[in-house]
C-alpha cells in the first residue's frame, strides 16, 4: 500500500515538473451574433489553429445585452479575453480608457487597413489610434411588411408625411370587432439602447447632429432633432398608429408582431430579414431607407442614417498581442469576409474585396445597404456616448413619445443631462 | 472542556461568515464614501456626496415610493389570500385538501426568473392569455398593454409578487390554524358564537404573532426582490416599476457608478436592518417565555 502511495506521489511530482507547453492560449470572446455566424466563427478558428499549431484558441459566447457590464468588470480587474468582438462605437470608451490595444502599432497594419472600406475602419478610431478591425456593418433602415403593404396597395414611404399617412392607413381593425389589431409602426421601447438606435436615424436623416463635430456641445435638442421626436409623438398620441405597448417590447416581441401581421413597419437593419424568416418562413419584407423630412426629399438617398458595426479588438492587457493579431486578421481578412455574402449573417461585409466581388451582386438589399452605409454616420466618437444614448436620449425620447413631456421639453432636459455627463458632473 | 474550546470550534464558521458577509459589507460601506467607478482604476474619498446625490435624485424617491407600494401592497394581499386558502385547507375536505395544498405551493417553489418570464408572456398585450380571457369574457376589448403602460406596470409586478408569496403565507397560517386548541372553538359554539365571531375573536388573535412575522418578512423580501421586477419590466416603462434593487444595478452597472450604487445599497440595508429588528422582536413575542 505504501509503495502504491509512493508511486502516485512520484507520478504527481513528475507531472508537475513537466516543462510547460509551448502552445500559446488565446481567449476569444464573441458577443451576440446569429447562430450561422457563431458556427462560421467556430470553423474559422479551427482553420486558424490548423495553420498556427503553436496557438490554441478558447472561444466563448457571451450575452450581447451584458456586453458593457462584462467588459468593465473584467477590464477593471485587469483581466478579460485576448480578442473581443464588440461594438465599434466602444472604441472611444474602451480605447480611450486604455483597455484596447492600438492596432496601428503592428508593422503590417497599413496593409491590413487597406482591406476595409475606409469610413468603416475610421469608425474604429479614437484620437488617432485604431482599436479594431471592422466586422458586420449595419445601417438602420425601415422594414415594411410586404404582405400588408401589397394588400393595402401602398408603397414604402419616402418622406415623413408619407410615413405618417402609410402608418395611419395600415392601422386598422382587420376582423371587424371594433378593436384595432394591426398597427402601422412598432418601436423597440423595452431596451433603452435599442430605442436610442431607432430614434437616432430619424434625427440624422432630418439633418440634426447628436453632438457637435468637436463633441463639446449637445445638439440633439436642435429644432430638426426635436421634429424627429415630435413625428413619433404625433404618430403615437394623435394618429395612434404606433403599437400602444411599445414601451415593453424587445426585439423578440417586434419579430412576433411583424411575423404575425400585427405591425406593418419597424426600424431595423439587415438582421431583421433572417429573424423574420426563422419565425415565419416565406414571409417577405421591403427594406428601404428611413424616410426624410418632406423638405429634404432631394436627399432621400444621401441623407445619413445611423451606422452600427462590430469590430474585433485586442485587449491591451493581453500577454499574447502578436498571436491575437494573427487571429484577428484571420477572422477578418477578405477570404473570411466573403462568408458575409454567401450566408445571411444579419449584417453587411466590410472589406472592399468582398463588397466589390461578383458574388455581392446576388445579395438581396445589398446595393441599398451599401448606399446607406456610404452616407451613414456612427454615434459620435465620444467616450460617454453610450451612456448618453442609453441613459438620456432613450428615456427622455420615450417620455416625449408617450406624452409625459413635450418633445422640446424632453429633449432640452435630456440635453442638460447629457451636458452634465460630458462635463463629468454625472 | 476548557472555556475557550467553544470559541475555537466556532472560529472557522465565524471566519467564513466574516469573509462572505463582513468583507463585502465593509467594502460596500467604504465604496459608498468614495468616488468609485468601473470606468476608472482610481477612486477618491468624497465623504457623503454619494448619499446626497442619491437623496437628491428624483428617481430615487420615485423608486422608494414604488418599492414601498410593491412591498406593502404585495405582502398584504399575499397574506389575505394565504389566510383565506389556509382556512379552506384547514377544513380538511378529504384528500382534496392535501392535493390542493401541494398545488397551491407551486408558485413558491418556482424560480422567480422563470415565474417572471411566465408572467411576462401571460400579460403580453397581443398573445397573452390574460388579455384573451378578458376579451373572451367581454370585460375588455382588444389587448391591454399591461407591462408597456406606466399606469399598470407596477400593478402587474405586484400581482406576480402576490402570486409568488401567498403559498408561504398559506403554509404558515395553516400551521398556525392547526395549533389553535379546538376547545376554544367548542366553548365558543356552546356560548352561541357565530362563525364570524369565532373567526374574529379566536382565529385572528391566535394568528396575530404569525401575521406580524409574515408581514415583516414579506416586506423585507419584497424590498430585496430583484429578479421578478427585472425580468418582467427592468423597472420600466419609463421607470414606472423601478424598485430599489433594480436601481442599485442601474447606478452600478448601467451608469457604472459603483460609489452611488453602494450608497443606495447601504440605504436599503439600513432600512432592512430596522425591519429585521422589528421582525426579531415580533418573533420573540411569538415564543412563550
């Protein structure tokens, strides 16, 4: 018995004395994404490991809704993954705080930079540094329920007055029981971030800014921005063409309503077609630019909408930045980006090689999205912009639409709070 | 046995308690006097500023009112329903009572997160069964947006809270009812007391201690209830159903202001501490000395 114990002890000591493996372990966190994209990324990582035998990648899938909480908790502890797939507009917030590694420090960065549509990669910059490689570009557009539009004999609206009129016409009692059961528009009100992302495209299309170009002044309470809020307030309070319960809706409920013909329009992006297809196979939709104010109809195709994007970043605290860089390039090169054309990833490719390829011509809605993205603007590159969008613009926008405050009063109060945030008083 | 032996034996448990309870509480208290943010590595001592910010925030007072309504109304209704069902179960109608008792306790054993999602779907304005029943019965016309309307959202989370808490109250009351000596009822019947008088002069006085314990416990647990409200409404719409534990999360992990979040959690802790003292006194009154 004693001998057996001695043997086990020797084996344990021998094992613990074994030289450390030369394999570098990279942790790669992916936030959100459609199942097809997650599957593709898994395959892509496997191909990376085959071509880089000295690197092992540990992939983790995280909740999109908890992205900031998770990152801040990890970064503040000096931890976190080596590679992160996050919102591009976090470049200012996390890059500015020193949590992202500046990719422009890599010697081959200029060559890698040339892969991308220039303004996409500019969206990942903050104070001269590039903090991520673009992935999954998104332009916010208006999606219209084709079945309801065709049945009513209306076409997707181009101006705000057409938008109101179409929403009014498509709000109706379809079964004749005296109760409205189909609404013109649904808004995502149960997710503050998501709500701000749906209000901002109308402000931008109206020619308003969120912040001034030098990012020192708040401008989302300008007359044009307030007019965008008033448009929704009138649709909700006067026309009653927005679903009454929008303040509780998440994307899942919007998809349910759209797929079951209870709403005719929603402000979404390229992900929505795949979501609807999953829920209601065969259901079709029109994806068109967000309407513009009547006096800007000449800019219908050129007025900016809101651009959103994901980027691949490297943790500044990573001990393996070079290996992480190799992985990021492998995940985001043109070859990889071609998958955004061959498969519906719910977003648009970001490399010029993919977007200019012959395959791009066969992708539905792509020309419209490319055109919208050409003019689209991301949220201003300010470290506090997410806090302003989620905690100020969204709640005050909701107060204005639901009638708790007038649009001007709501946006003025929001602007006041946003100024306090920018000046660091909050 | 030496005098110090019991203390030595208690030592590990006390150390463990200090580590898992004392340390976080102390750190939270320290954070509440510092400008701590997840956005920055450094922090500075700012005295009572976090507390003055919390007390100066209109949202805090709205949330405090919501929490008080949620806790008091939710607990009172849960107790009334629990008492009613306990009285029915105490009648011992064959095996039905046992089956019913098991069924009635189901809400208590369901996870609040699961229950929250279930209630969210039950109350859905377009596909929820509550609206379906109401419109089928001709009570309402069309789907009411229960959770999307600032006027009804808090009411809905209170209903869900009542549904989850009443089984506990029912079991406690049932135990209390079974402990009342039958002789008291028999004597009252001989004296010609009606069922109504027997209830108010025998049943209720005998349940007074249990009722006070349940009231305090219910209010304490409601003040601490995060899951149900967060899952159902996240405190919305437009903060209409915001309660204190959700606001602590809001300050700490939405605004990333840990200092303010800590200050608010210390305020909630102090409130609950006071209620706990009340509970302990009520509980000690229940025990015959």
